[in-house]
């Protein structure tokens, strides 16, 4: 990353699990990096597969300008200077009690021994999350790919993260809602401003972001998924998880100061 590229960045977007977190925990280094980026007047927004219930808390309590959740189903943010929450829901988002999602869940539980519905499913509105690696037993990546295939056979969109397989109805993803949010709230123009976005991620469900943004960065653990990813980030941090995110944030801040 050059000094000129760093100075062009206005928006810093990032995944949460295994990008901001390490071993399932949010380390002080990555949380402090969010505060530093916010203090430096970047627009800061997590782009995550986590559920609506988590995203409401994140939008209220973290130093962020908004959070895209459930792989692009919605975005929540707190209006500056108020405690009033606002949101955008993707027009293609479908509630997660739709029959194809129920069928996919039943098939996955039956056909992939050891997988289970994610513990945070109760807080979800639009997607189904099948846990293969957040809790024990930790299943092989091939099991995650089988779950993904089952979901697709039931007519769903499905993505593999570092911990869950997320499935949903509707034509949208992380990239779709991230662009929609930046455009509607900040006047972002994708054709003009793509180089002003830095995205940091770690897994296959971040591929749309990696493919679209020239300043996309992976934390080091993204290399675990190299064999099943078609599009890779332009940069890769030397460290994994939250420390890799903090490393990336410090690189931007130092280059801008220089």
C-alpha cells in the first residue's frame, strides 16, 4: 500500500469473526484500532454475517458508523448526536421462517453429522446459520462445503465463513448492502470512489468484497481458505485475526501521517 493509496481511503469496512476477533474473543488491540480509525475521521463499519440482535448492540455501543448484518440483509446505525437507531433492509430479504430455509436446516442436520444450528440463530431475522466451527465439535472444511451445497440445492444463497455456513433467500450479499449504505448515507459513488474503501476480511464469505475493492486486505488466516476461494485480497497482513486487523489499521494511519 502506497502513501497515496492510504491517503485516498475514507471508508474502513471489516468482517468481525476471525478478522476483528482472535479465538472468538475481541482483543484490546483490534478494538482500540476501531477507536483510532474513528478518531481519525474514517467512516468505520463492520460487514458481518452475525445476527440482527448482535448488530443492534454493535451499532449502539461500538465506535462505528453502522453495521451491515446477516451477510447484507440490513444495515443498522445510530443517528449522530442522538440515540435514535435507523436501518435499511434489503428489498430482497426474506424472513427466515420460509420453507426452503427450514428444509435446508433439516437436511444439513440429518446429512452432516456433528453440525448444529448456530447458538445465535434466535437473534436472526433473515438467514439460517449452521455452525461447523464456532463450538465443538469443529468439523472439517469439507463438511462446511457439503452444508453449503445442501443449501444451494434448496434454492438458497449460501456462504462459508470461518465458523458458520450462512444461507438466505434473496439476491444480495455483503457487497450489495455495503455499497447501498455508503451511497445512501455518505454520497458514495462506486464508479468514482472504489479506491477510497479499505475492506479487511478473513474467509470465503468475504470474496465479493475482495473481488470488488482494489484496497481489500486479508488477515493472515485467510490463507486457510486459499484452495476454495476464487478471488483473493490485494494485501495480506502478517498476523492473524484481531492482531492482523490492528496491523492493517496502524499501516494506514502511519502512512497517512507520513
